[in-house]
């Protein structure tokens, strides 16, 4: 991660932490090159995530040809990527810097290309450094295509400074 990208990450985090965002607020991307939400990443998903309350976020997303697994179906790794990134936005609500410790995605039916999906993530439990979250992916009719659970562990800023800088 370049020094500029790292500084961008911290600036976005500071922006969100400096004021608690009201429901309906579009949250800032993690940084411009983020695979999930970075506007400058040509291979990214360009997620736009909204705060849905004190412990919930949502986004809509359409997987395209860059995300293909089997013909017409999004690659499971692409699906897991957007879920993990939405969880990262939920961390803005907790006020913690944290990293993914465990991510489980249950694929209930194919996630299709060129179909708009709604992703929702909520805080499930907080215990010490552990933050448990849950998420869903639904199509426009409300049909559940995938659900997820995750465990994140809080870290201090030094984790990113020592591991994320080149």
C-alpha cells in the first residue's frame, strides 16, 4: 500500500469517526484503490454503501463480466469480496479499526451477472476485541441468494502502519 493510499485510508476513517453519520448517509470509501469500494480501482466493484441505522449498512451491486465464474454466474470469490467489504463499512459504526479473522459465505443459489442485488450487514455481537457480523445478499424480489457471518478482531493503528506500508 502506498503512503498516499494509507493516508487516504486514515483520512476516510477520521472523517467518519469525527461525526456519527445519520441513517441514509453514503459512507466514504475505504480508500481509492480498495478492491471493494475504491473508485480508482479499474478491477474493483465500486461499492457505494449507506448507513441503515446505528449498527447496519446496505449497498446495491451488479456483478459484471469482470466477476464471472461459471458462464452467467458471479465467481464465489467476487461475492465474498463484496461481502467482506460491506463488513468493513459496518466497522465505521462500531468506531473500531479491525481486520477479518473469519468469513463464511453460504451460497444458497447462483449470484447472477447483470442482476442488481442488495447487500445488508448488521452487527450481531461485540465481546472484547471480537466483533461478529451477519450479512445477506438478495435480488430485487427479495430472494435470498447468499448469507454470511464474520468475525473481525480489533487492531490498533500500528497494525496497518507496520503491515500495510511499502
